[in-house]
């Protein structure tokens, strides 16, 4: 269902520590409409993998969703960018290599 969605709306007014659902949307190639603060704003590249809206502003949120819904070409470009971002930053292999690098640095500094 996520893959078929126009976009994922991530309306959190809280400063989330990490937007896992955003990464899941990117894995499905789905652009995200996210509050423009906190981890969500860091994960979603505004105008590239989705769009930011002003936190707490329902009118701005609605406008951003309606804009994406009315722009099929823009959505397709964002879909490709979201999937590409997932592949570059969030796959199991990327995370495995990152974790190994952390362990290698920890071992090197403890010797």
C-alpha cells in the first residue's frame, strides 16, 4: 500500500529521534510530506525526496499534499530520489559497513 500511495504524511509536531517510517517510505519509493523540523526535516530533502510543511500549520500541510497530488511528474522524480536515497543510506549492507567501521575505530582507539 505504501508503494501505491501518493505520498506519506509525517505530521509529527514532536522532535522525533528518528523517522523509521520515513525510511520505510523511501524504501518503497514514496515521497514524504514531513514537518520541517527535527529528524524528519533532516531525513526528507525538501523538494527532492519529499516536501516540508510548517509544523502545526494544517493549511500548509494540506497545500503541500494537494500540490504533490496534482503533479504526477514531480512525484515520479521524487519517487526515484527517495528510493535512491534509501539505497545510498539505509540498506542493510550500508548499515552493516557503517557498524563495522564504528567497531574498527573503537578497537583502534582502545589499543
